[in-house]
């Protein structure tokens, strides 16, 4: 986990947007705007800020909204999928759905102890995000199991399963996975 990772300006339909700079072989699987990120370490709670969440084949990246930069202590934060554990989906009766997980952070980062992260989906979209996240986490964990513990693990870029139906139309699907509720 690291804060203030490099971002790239990209022109889009709705104007310029900031994207995480990708690693070789990495692809963006999903993007969700209207996400609120709250981080708590052993010492303090970091102020909750709004922004955009990117799920890539290697990591989760949260980019703070430009309007929120003044009150935020960081511009962006990444969570490598190989360092994420205890993930769970919370669906409160009153309030928005959110995912909660624990992450390790790299040396030299401004945190104490383990870090607990909550991502609130204020504009919805958790129904497609959670299965994709669960599948990407499963792929990252399988890649870790194949690598001896003494060597750094290579990143495994998951992709969706492609198949042709009877009409020769190409479809994609994610494997059926379960997520802790």
C-alpha cells in the first residue's frame, strides 16, 4: 500500500480525468466514481474523502476528487491485491453499501500498525464491483501460492474468461465466486 502514486492526465468524454499510471501488463478492469474512502491505522483515523476507485489486474487504486484535495492528506492511494485480506461486504439497512478490508503498507509510509480501509459506494455499483474484486483477489492469491516464499512474486494479470456462443458472438464472464457477507 502506498500513498501519492503517479497519476496520468487523460482526456475523456466528460473532460480530463486522472488515472493511475499503469505497470507493464496491467489493465484497468473496473472504475467507480462516487466512492468515499476512509482509512484507520493503529493511531488515528484519516479523514474520509471522495474520489474514484479503480480496480486493475494488480491493485485497487483510489484517486481523490480534485474538489476534495484541500481537505485530504493524500492525492491517491494504492492497495496491491496481494497485500489485501479480511475483505468483506457490508450492506447496512440505513446507509450505503461498502467494502471493508485490511492492507499492509510499504516501509516509509505515514501509517502505524495495520491499516483498515472502508470504501463506501455512494452512487451504487457495488453489485458489479464486488464479484470482479473477488475474482481478482482469487487470481492474485493463486499466483502467490505458485511462487516460493523466498522470491518476490510475479504479478499475475487476470482477465475475464472469453468464449463464443452458438451464434459466434464473443461474451465474457467472471467465474462464480462467493464473497463474505
